[in-house]
């Protein structure tokens, strides 16, 4: 993949990596379109790319692993999104927020999700 979203080079944690792989596998087109929009609109991407962001969200929200991470780490992700909204021109200033979210995502117990999703 040519982009890894903002500050996600630290996403080597297993749960977050799984979520990213699921997103990339099942929502590649949506992620690619959204990423292109963000890259093309560095100062206004929050407004200009909102509809595309919603398409990515709708695509990924149906997967059990992502649902579990979102549920268990909603506070951390909310703070990260708030930081991005407040720092649209300097999204890298939110690296501490994404680090906290990634730490949370890695600590989520996915054993029940893995056994529920079967072998696809």
C-alpha cells in the first residue's frame, strides 16, 4: 500500500495490524480513494474528504475485529479524531493520540472474535 494513514508507521502491533489488513483487503478501493483525497487537499481534507471517510467507515464497520477494536478503544480514537479536527494543517501533531489508540488496539482481547469469525 502506498500510504499507511497518518503516523501509522508504528502500527506493528498485532491487533492494529490485523485491522489494517482487514481494511486493506476488504475496503481497498475506499481507502485508496480517501487517501488520494487527503493527499490532494492537505489544508481542507476534513471537509472535502468527509463523504469518502464515511464510505471507508461503512465498509470497515461490518468486520468483527474492527467492531471490537472500535468498541473497546472508542475513547482513544475519539480523542485522536478530535485532535485531527483541531490540527487539520498539522496532523502529525496528533502522534501521541494515535500512539495511545494503537496501544489500546493492541491490548484488545480478540480471542472471542477470532473464534466467532471461523475460518474464512
